[in-house]
C-alpha cells in the first residue's frame, strides 16, 4: 500500500562562498551550497594524500570514515587531476542542524598531517537553503548511498492494489505499537524488525519537521540488484509501520538507482543509461543534466553538445568528450594513454497518475577506458633555414618535457646548450607543445653524403616526458631526415669593378665539404692579407674583393686600349683534394698605366709619358736603356713596352729575399723636321721594376730560361730630373744584363719626386749564368766553381778593371 505526503512549497536561494578559516591559506578551501547538498573542496597541495574530515554537532566530532559516510549521508571523493578532495553532505546528513527543512547548518573539521603531526582545522559553519522547493518524494542516488525522503502529510491514493493488502498482513499481526521495518526483495518479503535493529545494520530512518528520510548504503543484504532493459539497477524497498489499536500506519519507502558505469564510444561520447520506469510516470519526464554539480535544462545541455534520448524505455545521456567540466588524466602503461572523468549530475522529474511529483537525482563518476595518447610529432623543417624544426604537439597539461636525447646525446630541459633551441607553446584547449630547432651544422646531427645522390641530415630524437603528479616517465621517439639534392660544389657570383673583381658566395649548409683555394693555396684570412685581397665572411655569405694586379690574375690581349684580366677560384674535395669545380671571371680593364711581371720572365708596361717627353715630342721615339728596344704601341703620350727581363739593358738587384729587375724609358732626341717644333722641357724619368722572391725562382736565366712560382711585383716609378738627364744614353744593343748586388726598397707609388742618378751599367753582349751560390749570410749563394764568360765591348782599361773588381767581389 502506498501513502503519499506533502509539505508547503518554499523557494529559497542557495548560498555559496569561499571559506575564510584561520590557518588555511587563501584559495585552498572552497565551500558551496547546492540545491540538495553542501560541498567542501580542499586542495591536495595543502591536505596531502590522506586528508580526513570530522562532522561536528553539539554532541561532539565524528570521524567520517567510509562506512560512516555511506550511513550518514556523506560522500568523499579525491580528484587527482584538479588536485582537490571533495566532501558532499546531504541536507539530511547526520550532524546537520535542520530548521523546518528550510535552513541547514553544517560544521566540519579538517584533519591533515603536517611535518609528521596531525593538525585539526575547524572549518567555518555554513548554512544552506534549498534552491527549489521539496517535491513530495525525492530520491538521491549518491556514489556510496541511496536516500529517499517523502512528505509527512498523508494523502489518500487513487486506488488499492492486491500487493498492498499482502503488505498489510505482517503489520496487522504485529503485537507492538513500536515502529518496525519490513524489507522486500525482488521475490520475497522479509520478516519485520525493529527500527533500532535496522539502524544497527547501517540503515538510517529520520523524521524531520515535515519529511520522513530513509538512507541505505549500497550493497546491503536487504537490497537487490536486477537488470532492466540491460541496465543494472540496485533497489532497496523498506516499509515502516506501526499498529495503533485497530489502525495500522504504513509508509512505503523505495530507492532504485541505475548502477550503469557508462560506456565511451568511438564517436567521442560517454554514454550513461537509466531505466525510464523505475518509478510510476504518467506523462513522460523532465530532464536536467550537467557536470560538477551544475544542472541545466535539457535544451541548454543539447546546445552544449549533449545528446539526451530514449531507446527501449531507457533514458540515454551522451556526454561529449570535450564537455565543459570534464577532467582528463594521463597514464603510462608501456605507452602514453589518457582517460576522461565525468562527474555526472542528472535530475529526473516524474509525475504519477495521482499528479504526485517524484524528483530523482543521480550523482555518478564516469571514466573512459584508456585511450591512446594524443601526442604527435611534426617535421616542420625548411631546407632554406638550414636547420631542423620539429614540433611535438598536443601534449596534455599534466605532461611535461623533462629531457631530450639527440642522436644518443642527452640534454635536460631547459638546456644550457645554445646550439639548439626548445620553445614551449600553450594552446587554449589545455594542451601545449614544444618546438625544437637544431642547425644542420650542429655536431649532434648525423650526415650521410653520396656524391651521386644527395646529402642526408639525420636527427634521431627521443623525448623524455613526465606525467604529473605521479612522475611516471614516457619516451616518445621521432626520426627526421633532411634531404638536400643540390650538392654541387660552391659557385661564386662574380662582378667586374673598376679596381678588380668582386666575388660573393652565399653559404649553403653543406659547403664545408669543399675547400676554396687560389691556385693551390687554401683561401684563409691570412692568405687574403698576404695577397692584398679584401675578405669578409659571416654565417650568411663570403665576400672577396680581388684588386687588379693581385696575385692570381692572368692577363691577355694587353694593348693601349686595355686588356682582359682573369681570376679563378678553385673548389676541391676536402678529403681527396680533387678539383671538383671553379669560378672563373674575366673582366676588361683600361688603366692609364700598368706593369705586369710574368712567371716566365717577361715585363709588360703601359706608361704615361706626358712629362717624360718634350712638348711636341712623340712617344714613338722612346726606348729602353737599349735604344733598339722601342715601344710596341703608342697612343699620344702613352707607350706599351713588352720585353724579356734579360734584354733591353735591364739591371738586376739582389738582396737576401728578392731579386729586382729594372729598366728605364728614355726619349731619343733627334733633329726635328723644319716644320716641327720640339721643346726640350721634359721633367720626368720613368723607371720600371719587377721584383720576385728568391724562394720561388727555379731557374734564374740558367740555360736561357726563367721560371717563377708566382708573378713578380711591379713598380712604375715617375721621378723628376733635369732635362739633360732625360735623353737616351749611348748604349749598344744587348741581349743580356749586368748584375749589381744591392739591397733595394721598392716603392709602388704613382709618382715619386726627388733626384735620381743611375750608377754606371756598361752593357755586355752576353752573360751566361749556369748556377748561383748564395752568400753565407743570405739565402742566395754562388758556387765556387761557377763559370762566367764575359764578352766586353770596347772600354778603357780603368773602367774594365773597376767592373771586374765589382764582379769578383760578388764571388764568395
């Protein structure tokens, strides 16, 4: 027999606040009033792993153990990911002060262990009021207990069923007026027992100002489990009664809760089910649903991605994977996994045939099975940047990068190594990522090179990740390869300038495979300084300015109109020294003057003789010391001479390191034609010099041949002298040179002022030098058995003896 009760409706606002309790830091403790329960949340960072609560009333403090919590209407849950412990207390919990079922005051202590000692923190009293009126019957399906409360005012049911009379028989036979309880299982009715005995078995019966409350932990012997449409359900059915004379007072209390644990499907939803017909229902039901104690109407929930439906008389709640309020947690089980936790809060409002409302609230913690971790690695390398860029993405918020292993070398994070960079990027979806940048030339990068294929840069990465707070380690490995197909030797860009040739090389990551040489010499900053090149080199490019007439040039088609200068830069294999490429640049040049000293002993000169010949004179009448050595080409005041160093009356000067060949340009004074006026006002003398290092000379005109490792250094000297000294001397033709041992300092200036008078250099027809022996204090020595044969021109005896004395003095 069913009896229904009612109370007046009162709409009161729920209260919530952040607690201010002495000794507990701000932000650690949170206390909230919900529509049917009070909640306390405390950060685990303050409580430690084993916090304890005590419920306090005027009779004392009671430790809330697991058993006591289920019996007295408390639920304690530890949530590792948000990092707090949560206590929920029913408005009808044991130590709650209840005022007219409208105001409920809670008082708790928090016990924690700090520095090895247990410390008790009294928490501030909190008073809550229901946010919605009480329904005639309300059922709460908590995580550890079932609770049903009914209105205490009696109303008559619309009809009596046969089973109701069967329930009356044991009550009618009772001989006591004390309240008794009779439990009914799925297929039998158990004998009545006293309320006091039922309390000893863990049941709670509570009569408030206007409601009768019955509470039972899950798994009691008198409860029974069944399946309804495939959904597991636990039910406890208790009937309390008291016989007063010939009248029997009975109250039927039934709590039925879905025990479905939820199922995560591949579409990304957590599905939870409850049977529709647990309680009488006439016109369907109203559903409110949410997470973390928040309830919203079904239409609002569906806008947030929930799916609420019915199939086979079963209510189905589908929670989207990314629903607001859900928690996720990472776990390591040989691999990295994750699972989601949903603290479901569901309210069902039913109306039976007597228009009596039943409100059912279910609080369930649902968790998915282990799902594959979302971490991925993406190769974002751009070859033009000359470095690896690898992004490790979708790293969960409870996972941190601890170290990175690059091709077997371990580096902690953050790393003090500056050759590579790791940056962290945080994303709005509570994930983050790490971007790793490693230059191709970093020593940790492996390289495989095939001249017929390509250059492979290889980076094997092993990320060490830590799952918090457990500090479990997970390793994520990734290998990336950068393939460079253009592995040809470096090629310079070359530009002609007025003063020489400019070369530029944009660096590529694999250019180190080749060496850059000038002739056979490796190009270094020291070589550039030695040869007069201007070189700058940075991480982006190499710039080389090669001034005209620097070592390394080759010249062709020399004339008064100009000539072509060619400079070559050679690329050779670093390991084998095999020449594999070169950059050759030929440029036209048109200098006013030039002097070239070739490796085969030839001097080529273009000289401006404007001040070296008289006004009205002709450059074609100029000659060298040998008057028969005239210009090859003339152009106004300029003349081109090209001759062997051992001809045209040249002299040679020796010192300990160099040999210098010198000649001079003279103007041949002849009687002009009657119509020609020539002023004898020439002011300059033009001297040409070619200097070679002795160390680079293989033959010094021995067997009539000159060979040098390098071109000589040329000097074209313009010196000022009286006009009388500028006329051509009387020198017979010669094919040899005279030698004077002297030390000479060479100047490369365009014009040098000052007087200059050459020493007497009598010409000789032929000098054959078979070998030289260097002086003992120099690198140049004449051998004792040197053979010299001189063919002297007609000279007076005094001059001949003077020259002979000078030559003999040179034989040491």
